[in-house]
C-alpha cells in the first residue's frame, strides 16, 4: 500500500488544475501491482537522485522509484461540518488519507471569482478550512466523551478513565480552535486516540497558489502557520509544465529560474510531511526505493517488500547508499562497510539493504 495525501481547499483555489498536472505524472502501473487507478487518485513517483547512481553501480536492468498517492477531495465550503456542500462525503474522504495538502489561493487574477468573498486572504481561508475540520473532530470527540462516561458508570476500568481524561483535554482544546496535530501529545496518547481517526490529527502542509511571477518571492507571513509547512507553487505554471516534454520542461524551468518543478517539490514535501524515509534495494534485476515510516524496525521494512520477509526475518545486511555507489556490494563487504543488523535495528533513510529470511 502506498501512503496518500488528500488535496483539499476552498472552491476556485486551483486544486483541480494542480491535480490534473499531477496525474500527467501518473506511474506505469505494471511496476506496482498493489495500485489501482481511480479518477480522483493520482499515483506519482517520488523523485530520488540516488536511484540512478545505485543502478549504475549495480548495473540494474531497471529502476523502480517509490510512489505516493494524491487524492483530489472536492467539496469543502464553509459549513461542511454541518453538511453544507458535499460536507459529510468530503469529510469521510479526508478520514481515509494519511495527510492533508491544503491548497490556498494567493493569486490575484480578477477573472477568477474568490469564493470566500472579498479579497485574497490566505490566513482567513486556512482558518475556514481548519475550523470545519476542528468542528467535525469536536463532534466525534464529544460523542466519545458521552460513550466513555456511560461505560465508566457501568464498571470503571483504569484504561477508560485515562482515555476519558485525555479525550476531555482534547475536547477543550478543539473547542478553543486548536488542531490536534499541534497539541503536545506523547506517543502513548497518540496511539490511544489513533482509532478515532481525527481529521485535525493528520499532518498538514499548505500549498500557496501564487501568481506566476511570484514563485521565487519570499514567502508571505501567514498568521499562525509555520513557514516550514508552506510550499509556494503556481498551479498555472505547473499545468503548462505538465504539457511539455522533458527537454522543454528543463528549458522552461531555466527561464523561470527554478531548479525543480513545483510538483516535484510538492511530492518531496508531502513525503516529509508524512515523516517517511526511503530505504533501497539494488542488484542486477532492479534498483528500487521503498517507503517506511521514520522509526520503523528492520522486519517492518522487510515486510514492505514481502509479508513473508517480515514473518521469516533473520537479519539484514545494510550499507550506506554512498558507500554502495562508491564500492558496490562486494566492495562494501571487503571494506567492512556492510553491517549485519537484527530485528531491533531502526531503519535509516538511504540504507541499502539485503534482507535474509527463512521460509
Ligand atoms: P478548484 O475549484 O480549487 O479545483 O480550482 P480550479 O483548479 O478549477 O481553478 C479555478 C480557476 O482558477 C480555473 O479557471 C483555473 O484556470 C484558475 N486558476 C487556477 N490556478 C491558477 C493560478 O495559479 N493563476 C491563475 N491566474 N488562475 C488560476
């Protein structure tokens, strides 16, 4: 399964334009048997410069990058949490994604109606959306408080009391407009509320759809939003780029003074937002990138390749991708750069792995 990012935003901010550009980058599905193509899902490769280098070192027949899914979630308007627009449908779709990319209008084109009313105002648009998400979570949490209180009346358990305390704390914060992902929760607390699948607990990034001439401008201050979470993009430029062949694309990027397309930046930022890391496998058949959540152990990583690998995990031979590129697998072994790690090994980004398992 690949991880998914839901594209949300108010009407007319550029979501479809961006999504259409993304789907032009759709993968060759044959390499990813677990993926099915749906109209509102775009599955794209995560750009990774290391793959070509590894492939050259191992003389691989092919390269298979790791992928990420973008889901176009239409229908958010003010009042969605009480069923306005496609309200409930919309919120149900958000529940299914792993992270949220919120598209926010910052372009000024007077021909495109600003749905939120008056003027271009990213901070206020973000507030509208985040408020809808928080209101829906408040509804979910309030119901949980009721359920737990009833349950505790008929027999107190230590876990339920602890959970009720936590849920009440979250309810209070949500009521004050704080998103769950900005609360300082411990890992324990996070796992206690995981099953509620709260919308505001999901990681969020903000795509600021700026004027074509403004992609390289310094980011504007958006009140209450951490700059690291904001990616400026011109959906209009991305739509144009998506129509070009690779060579032309490079030239166009150069004339714009950009090193990388906004979509590639978006894919990478999405990957970061989800707190994912890449490990690699490389041999004559293929050089391939695989995704795991940061902090995953070696057997979990093995399980990404095949469930049997996880069950029968014995050990993993690991080297740094730079060493693999410089010396190859055999060279790494000879120089003692290949480490043998067991089931407690925490995977690191850029590990080149050879898993050993029993059937
Ligand atoms: P959505 O409702 O959020 O999916 O918005 P769309 O992608 O359908 O865009 C709404 C309108 O705004 C369309 O006419 C787009 O061509 C236009 N639009 C989208 N992005 C930009 C942009 O970056 N600059 C300009 N000038 N127009 C844009």
